């Protein structure tokens, strides 16, 4: 893979020092105020406080003092770097330390920002950065020296038909994760590399599309948003020919997920099947939407009741894509006419996800006996209906079951996504309240190995 003498995989920016702002690029900048343009220099920075974002800090010489004293930031109409206009808005405007220059802080309206290169730029390999990812055990290891000490480095290789990805821990990974656990915020935990599987070059457009796939893949693995940021494209000589500047999506939190960090092989075992679905035009948008809802539902700080609703919206979306468009088990009208519980039941039974209410959800099991619920789809939709329908006859009676309904719904959604991607390995069961470190089990649809006779 990439971790060779020639192409040693290392961060492309100096994210090692604990700071609230990192310099990514210095360039010529141009700002337009009241129809007048001013030329200066700009620093593109990854700012992490109070929340992460890419900002451009410009300094412009020989600007009349009344301009930056009297000008409202809203009158700054445009900001350009290296001749490229960056859509966004002015956060602040003022004078410099000497009083002879104007300082402008510009916030792009969206990320990532293409600072170097274009869609047609030819790239040999990419280096990207992961902030706030999980501390995993890799599928292979290496050693790196720091001072007189040798440290273990963890690697995971993700391979599909077109791409090879290496994910690598750093000398600072363990210390950064300890700091995140104590302080929160954002810290670099891993670096990644991307190449074509056949070693050929690829374009900036190819890179953008594949990085979007990795954003969804890594986020689904963590159970919370975790995207590759500040990706750098290199040519065959190692020069930076393409840069895509972006910031981490979420500050540190530790959501529950199907991925067990002590079993790193789960990621490569999912990757090929995930990419097969992602590259299918019929599945691409559905998978993106479903994982988006899953990630929002899986953040309990946003409300468990909201999570129940979002989870079941995702399950229904997945059921439609699989049952109607993919497998053609029934027509769109036939699907629309089904009860929500039947839509779930059709998906679960087709994929091998158990319908029986699990023993781990004891309160739901008691409710199912009291209200004659048939199975998991029935239980989930009854709890959801009591939340969204103000006239529901059982409204307010299932409060004690909200956590279990939320957690069980997310478990079902995780299982369905894994099954649709053809995954048949182990997983960490979020329903197991006393699961020890590294404890995993087979997915429900995995066939047990045949015994020798």
C-alpha cells in the first residue's frame, strides 16, 4: 500500500500542535467594498473555536481609514483568492495593528473549497485527515520511532474495484483521543491515503465524488459525522496539485454504533459492498439520505423522541428502495397502501433481520404483551404513532419505552444497511447493555459454518 519509503503516509498540514487555528494556505486576496477593489494577502485557516470552519483572513494595504472604520461588513460584496471568487459573507472588518491596513475575515458559504486545482486536474494520490474518529485496532500494524521510543501504528486497508484506501493512526492518536475525552472539541486522530486500485491517475472530479463516499462510510462506521477533511491531491512527483479545504462536522462525542473498534476487519469487510451500492445510480441517493437520517437520529442529545421518528423515516425509505425499486416485490402504489409496520416487516423479513422483540428490550416486551403487539415492526410503529399523532389513544403511555424503542429502531436500521451492502461479518450489538470490550457477534442472517461429518 502507500506506507512505503517512497510514499510514507503523513498529514499534509501541521495539525500536530494543539491549536485553535491552523494555517492551510497563503495567497493573494482581493476584496470588493462599495464597488472599490483592494488587493492584499490572505491566510486560509482551519479554525476550530468556537466551532470548526474554514475562514479566510485577508490583510489589505493602503485602504482609507474611513473605509474600515465606517464600513458595515454586509457591504463587502466579494472576496477572491488566487483569482477565484469564494462565495460567502464577511464576518468582521477592521484596522490592523499599525493602522495602515484593513483586516477582513471571510466565511465561505459552503465547504469544501477548491483552493488549488480543478475538476480536470490529474492526481496520482490523495492524503486526507480524520478528526475525532475512533481508536481502532488495525488489520495490520507498523512501528514508528519518537525520540528513543518505538510506538505501534494501526492500519486499515479498504479495497474495492476502483480504489484503495489506507487509514492510519498517528503517534499522537492515543494522546489526542485522551484529550478529546477530557476536553471535547476537535483533534486529528488519523490520516488517510487514496489511490486508484490499478495505480493510474484520476481527476479532481473523481476525487470529489470518492471523498463524498468516504464521508458517508466513515460516518456510518462511527455512528456520527466524521468526514475526510483538507484533502490534498499529489502528482507523481509529490507536488500539491489539488487541494480541497474543509472542516470537521461535529465536535467530539461518542455515539453507539455497529462498528466495534477492537475488530478493525469489519470496515474492509463492509467497504466493497458499500461501494457497490454507492456506485449504483438507483441506490446512491437512497443510501446518502438513509445514513443522514441515521446519524441525526443516533445523536441522543438532539432528543430520543426525535430520534425515534427519524429512524423510522429512514427504515421506510430503505424499505421502498429495496422492496419496490430494487427487488420489485410490489408496486409503488402497493407499497403506499401498506401499513407502516408492514413496510418494516417486508424489509426485515426479506433481509433476515429478526422480527421477534429481543429479550434485551424488557419494557417493550412488557408493552407488547399488554397491547398485543405482534413483533418489532408493530412495537416500533405504535410508539412512533403515539408521538406524532396527537389524537392517538395511547399517547403518553409509552414514555418508559422511548429509550428502548429508539435503540431498537437504530439497531434494525444498522442491520438493514449492513444486509443491503452484502455484509456477513461480526458487529457490536448496541442492544447488549453489558457488552464487554471487543465483544461482537455474527449478524443475524450469517449462515453458521457447516460442521464436519
